[in-house]
């Protein structure tokens, strides 16, 4: 396995773990867990290879880590289901607690009534849709995290940045 693949795998594991069970609530803050996974993939790559990473390469590393993390999160979620620690069970428990608090009130909003019903008719189709949608969203936010990681951990920009400004300043004088 190449260092690039290892770094993507590490970022995917971080993303996947931060997207399951109670840790999944971290992603309520602008997909923070996915962004962290993208940043970790870039940090791992630069520390393993010593190579500098620009924003585009960081975005690719982060996007691939986000997609891999999305798939891993779906697998982990299924594995945690028998223990009641998957996202769906946790959200259902929270929704049930909220519904119990609203028990005496009349005219529940239709959306809350649907949540109360469970809605398990199209489970397989929803699983596939959830994985595809999650992979797209995690890919986007992973790319953002990878670009941030490249800015933080990317190494020296020997071909640009301050060197260009110095050269321009010398030409003007």
C-alpha cells in the first residue's frame, strides 16, 4: 500500500468513527468530523512522505477520505445496531423522548407524526440512497478539510507565495 493510500485510509477511519454513534453529532457542526478526517489524511501524507501538498492535492486526499469514511460509517452503523448505538437508534430515542414531552399537546406537526411511526417500508432503498448521498456530502466536506490540511500541513511552497512577491518587488525597484 502506498503512503497516499495509507493516508486516505487513516483519514477514512477518522471520518468513519467520528460519523457513528454519539460521535456522529460532531457532524452537526458543518460536518466537522469529515473535515477533521480530510485534514488528518493530508497530515498523515505529509508526515510519511515529507512531500509538500498543494490545495488541490489536499482536496483530493480529503475527498477520497470523506467518501471512504462515509462507507465505513455505514458499515460501523450496521455493526452497532444490535447494541442500540447506531445513528438511527440514537435519533429515534431522542425523538421518542421529545414526543413523550409533547404527549398532552394536540395537533402534532405532520413531520413529528412521521418520525413517531418509524417508517421502515423502504429500508434497503433508503440505505443505498443514504450511502450515496453521504458519500457525496462527505466527499465535498472532506475536500474542504483536505484543502485546509494542505494549508496547515502542506509544507513549503518553493514555487510561489512570498518568493513571487519578493521577485515583483525587485523588478519594481
